[in-house]
C-alpha cells in the first residue's frame, strides 16, 4: 500500500505560481509511475502530468505544456508539480496518483492504483 498526501494548493492570481508537493509513505516511489490529475466542479477528472520511473520520460496535457513541470525526488519519496503562469481555467482540485509500471495508459486515471486526498488550486482573474 502507498499513502499519498498532497499539499501546496491555494489561491493565486492569474499569472502567478504554485508548487504542489506529494509525499508518499508505505513504499518507495521509485517503483511507481507518478501522475497528477485535476478535477474542476461539474467536470471529469483529467490528466495533467506524469513522470515515469526513475529519471525517465515526462508527459503533459497540451494546455499545461511549457507552464507546468513535474519532478520527482525518489530519495525523499516526493513528487512535485511546479505550476507557472497560472490561468483561471487551471482552477481545480489536484490529485497525486501512483501507478505500478506498465499498468496501462499514462493518461488514464484508471491506470493508477493509489490516490491522494487532493489539494485545491484556485486561480483568480
């Protein structure tokens, strides 16, 4: 079992930055593919970013490319999502998730086995 706890959300003006942190316990994150998803009110949960095992490939949804950066510190069992140039449409609850290797599409929430409780990000215009 992996327990994930997110932090770092908050209220920020458009154009501002936030860094989300996801700390894992129970097992080492180096064995998992890590992802960030988000869900705005009345919408389905959507993929934001993912990082493969070790120092491998990163993936982003088109609307956040060039603005968001996912990174992982396996020694600290932590994953980060640096969010710059935030827009009101980025407002959502952001979730950290962990997936076993080769467990399906990087972009599908159904591929992820463990989830955090979420952290609210609100971007004002």
